[in-house]
C-alpha cells in the first residue's frame, strides 16, 4: 500500500489534468470513467481488499507484497500491478499494466495512450524516488 500511495498519491498537476481530459473524452464515448474528484483528490486508505476502490480504481487483488487494481470497459480491460519484491539489498518495486483489448476502439485508444502512459509512469516513479517516498 505504501508504495502504491508513494507513486500514485502524488501525481503532478499536469498528469491529473491529462487524466481528466482523457476521462472526459472516454466518457463522451460512453465508457465508465472516474470522476474529476477521484483524479484531483486521490484518497489512499490504510488497508484494502478485493472489491474496494483505491483512488479511482477498483481493487482486484491485494496481498502484503502486491496490489492489483484496474477497470473493465467495452473497449478494453486493464490491470495495474504494484509489486514489492524482497531482495538482499533494498526491496525492488515493479509496476506493470496488462490490457485485454476487446475491439478496434481499444486498439486505437492504446495507440494514442501508450506513449503518454510510459512517460507518465516513469515520471511518477522518478518523482517518488527523488522525494524519498520509495
């Protein structure tokens, strides 16, 4: 939980604005999207279990070492995993996403979103490391 909060609970304003714009466009297409408040004011609680929501995303699995959250929509389903792996030195953190595409709209969406996603997640990780949150 601490790692998830360290990464996604401190998104810069420009990332939040990009998410709001993306969600507005996706909402126009009839997709299930988080609210503006979910994006602008991420609330991270102390403990989670499957079925809860962490920030804007439903939780699918939660253990001592990993949390899996995501969303299912008509165009694609995605899962975000934040995994802490114990190692002899400092623990390792792996952030990964998996998308299951359902149709052409999902393929088009990913074509445009993946470059922003890669950039954004790298920035979130770099910011968390620089701020000594992880």
